[in-house]
């Protein structure tokens, strides 16, 4: 009796169930799994409004933007919003010292002025289907893992081919729950996507790396593009004849904002999460992987910053690189703090003990966790060495260029490959500082030498020390002698006949560094690393299945894998530490508090100061101010940048662009108390377009909720 009662209590308290607001749900399953809960929390639409293959639904307004972001359509003429940091590469590509769009912003004042971006692609999801049965057809329990995965690959390919046959669509089959389920995704890709507008970086990147991952935040992190199609409204390569794409659906904009407690949801393409990994995996991350990677990146970032301070040209050249290196560097720090603070390793250990008690007499599951733990211990030295190679050797830019020139046999390149090579070289030198690279190479190789165990040391580091007395002297000499730091020399080289190029690149002093590290990586690290992971992966499939069997009433959400998802929650402040409470909204007042002409990250455009002084906010004035950013409890991750954040009626409230520092742990463990996503309020976006950009005409094509 007592036992029953406890059980009931546990069920009522929702033990083991998904914590409020946690999860990234597949749009075609939301009707079955979550729509009731969404509606109970305030959602006013139906599952069909979110996802419908026959009628236009909200999903038709969402795109995967390039490979790592999300965007949404906001007009019948293909106008698209995403983050400034998502369009950063494109804005930078059009920027030069004379024409610095990064600094001053860019606004196309007519369609003719919109700028094409070769290589940029956006993808719409046409439909998705559960294809688990078809994928697993012919898979038998007696098969080896290799036979199993060959069969799955074969079946998946057939499904993809059939789904895309006689269409211009692209199909892909993706595993979920570590291969316990499979879904087919059919996409329509557009490749003529033009830049329409971007605010100055002092707005779009306001707060820079100082405020990145932090709250309170005041970043106008948006940029504007337009999707173009052929005259038949189908995808077409760039052509001046192309016309603005007419989407099946575009979003309505709400200028009402949301109050604390209001329902919101984020619709986008989250990249990767690891919610079900074991305590051992988290332990490596928190105690070893992250601390070392953070340290290495601190060194690199200091070198970049010092050189960027010295020259405007270097500052522009390394703006994107610096931001990219700093982003994960800071994320890992927040993630570590959060995981430690929340005691996630212990929490997972305890859950694992419970699982093992349950699995004790079950043949299928009893062995899983002990085996996983043993494999993780075996993996650790290889994971560590691999992290070091990537973060040190992999940080030397010269090596990247050398790899591109040493790897291919030049006698075998066709014309297209030659063109690619020439373009690569031109791009490389457009943003290259030999000074930064030399200093980085010295420090990274020193750290490798100091921290990586003997068995993973490449011969060349010992040679350097023997021949030159120090790594520093050796790398200095290497940079003095190599031809790879000189664009002129490389271009001269590429004029030689292919045979001679092959010989010359292999004689360069960089070649030995390249060969030694590669040999080590490919024979001493990667094979073991991959072998162990090949054993880990199928165990997770079994572990996941066991967890689902054990907690039948719990609805498990699949880890993010760059497929379209819905996360829902509410606008909500939080308490990051004792005695501190963070309000959910920031305003233009906060921008002025931070404004400082002497600090690069906080130096706003004069035009914004003037508008503030005159309180000239036009129709964007709310209570005498302008709202800027807000936080909510939606479960998001990298890839969700640029995603629309929508209200209960599916109207656009803003653009998701970040999480708070304490939240970055949500890739491993979502903590409802502190995990918050950060969005820029659409009213601030519109204010900037209108009042700073003077591009208010763009608003005429948008549709506003009344
Ligand atoms: N932290 C955000 C994300 O992971 C934004 C990064 C861009 N902003 C920056 N200051 N680096 O992508
Ligand atoms: N800033 C991230 C992105 O670029 C979003 C996040 O990690 O919260 O996707």
C-alpha cells in the first residue's frame, strides 16, 4: 500500500518526466506528443498550423540558412531574416577598408542593389516521414554491427532516391535516438540568396565577445536577405533574370511584444545536443576536454587581439576568425560552470545506478553501462590527443593551405579543380596575417609538446628541439623559409607544370610538419579513436532503448541533429546567483548605459545617440523607450540562431540568437531554473531598419498583426 502511494506520488510529481519547457520536438510528431501541453500553456493554434504537407503551414516560412543557422521568410517577395552573425561571412566578403559594410552597415535601397552570394544556400523542408520500418528492413539481430550499418545505408539510399526521383528535391534519412528510429527529410534548396541589409556591427554585434553568451544583452543581431528563384518560382543558380521567390507561407509580424509568463515557441534547426550521454562522457568534458581547449584558445585569442589592435586591416581580416574562436571558447566556460554547479556528473551517476538496478536481470541491458564506462576510459587518451591535434596543429592556418596544396596530385586535377584551387588561395590570402600565424604556431606547438603524452608526440617536435634548441627557434626558421606565407610565391608556383608543383610543395619545410602530424593522427590516434567510438555507438542504441522501456510514460525528445524542431516555453527572467534576479527584457536605456566611444564593443553609431537624445523612436516607442532583447525558457542550441521566436498565435516576436552563459549546459542537461534563450525583439529590428538604416521601405512588404 505504502509502496503504491509513493509510486503515485512520484508519478504525480513527474519524476523522470521531461522537465517543464525542455525538449526540441519534431514538427510532424507534435500533434501526437505535445500539442495538448502546448495549448495548455497558451498556444492558440493547432498542430496543422505548425506542420502540414498539403496546405501551407508555418514550417514553409522557415529555412535552414547556410549550414549552421536558421532563417525565416517575412514577405511574399522572399524577404528573409536571420542573425547578423549568421550573415557575417557574406557581409565581410563585401567589406574592404574603403567600403566597410561590417563597420557601417549595408542597406540595398532597391532590388538592383541586393548583393548575390555564391555558395550561400537556404533549404525549406518539404516533408518528413517516419521510415524506421523501411530502414530496418532486412536487419537481423544476428548481424554484426558492420553488416547492420551496411544494410541501413543501403536501405536509406534507396529511400532517398525514391523520395527525390523526378523532382528537384534533396532527400536525406537521419537516425534518431541513436538509431532506434529513422526519419526521411525532403528539402528544396535555393541558391540565389542576396544580401539586402545589415546594421553596423556596433549594433549587430553590440557588446561583441564581451557580452556574447550573456544577459543582460543589447545586441541587434539581425541581417536581411532575399531568396530569388527562376521565373517558374523554382530554385535556380544566380542569374540577373531571377525573380524574388514567392513562398508558400511567410510570417506575420507582431509589434505587441510579449510579457513575462507569455507563451512563446522557437521554430528552427538546432545543431547538436547530447542529453543522454553517460556520466563518464560528461566527466571527460568537464574535467579534461573543456579546460584544455579553453586554455589553448585563450592563448590564440590573446595573440589575435594584440595584432588586431595594431592595424585596421588586421582587425577586419580577423574579425570573423576571432569571433569564431571566441564563441566556443566562451561557451565551454559557461557549460563547465553550469554542469559543475548543477552536479550533473553525480546526478547522472545516480540515474545510472538506478538503471543498472533495473537492468540487472535483463540480458539485453545489464551489460550496457559497465561496457560504456569501460570504453570511455579506453577512449580518453585518444580523445585528449585528438582534441590537442585539432586545437593546436589545426589552429595553424599555414597548415590548412599546405594541406590543400600537398594532398592532391596536381597532375590529376581537372579544370574545375584548378579553378577551385586558385580561388582558395585568393580567399586564403585575403584574410591572412603571417605574424598572427607565426606567433600562434609557436605557442600551439609548445603547448602540444608540454601537455600531450609521449606516445602521441610526432617525431618533428623532438627534431625541432634537437636541431634548434627550442620549438620557437625552429618555427621561426620555418616561417622564414616556407613559401606558403607568400601569395606571390604561391601564385608563381601554380604557374609551373603540375609535376614540378608536386615536387616543390613536398620540399617545403611545412611539408614535414604536415606529414609528421598527419602520420601520427592517421595511424596513432584516429584508428583507435574511431574503433572505440564504433563500439560506443551501438551501445547507446541499446542504452536509449532501455531507458525508454524503463520509463514508458516519459516522452523522450530526440537529440538535436540539424533537423527542424519546435521548442516551446515562456518569457521568463531568472536568478543566476544568490540575491540576483534578471528581468526578461532589456531596452534602449541599457544600450546607452553601456555606450562608450572608447570601448570597441560598446561604441554605438552617432545616429543612435542622436535618436536617443531626441527620443525619436517613431512608431517603435513603447513606454517611452524601445525594447531590445528578451529571454525565454525555450530549449535551443547552436543552429537555432536566426530562428523565429513566435507568440501563441504564431506571430513573429523576434529572432533567437543566443543563450545566457549559465544556459550553455543545456546541450547536455537542460535546467529549467536557469536555461534561457536570448532573442532580439522584432520592434528593435524594425526600429533599426527604419531609423538607422533609412530602409523603412522594406517594412511595406511585411505583414503586421493588427
Ligand atoms: N553565441 C552565439 C552563438 O553561438 C552568437 C555568436 C556570435 N556573436 C559573437 N559575439 N561572437 O552562435
Ligand atoms: N548562437 C547560437 C547559434 O549561432 C545559438 C545558441 O547556441 O544558443 O546558433
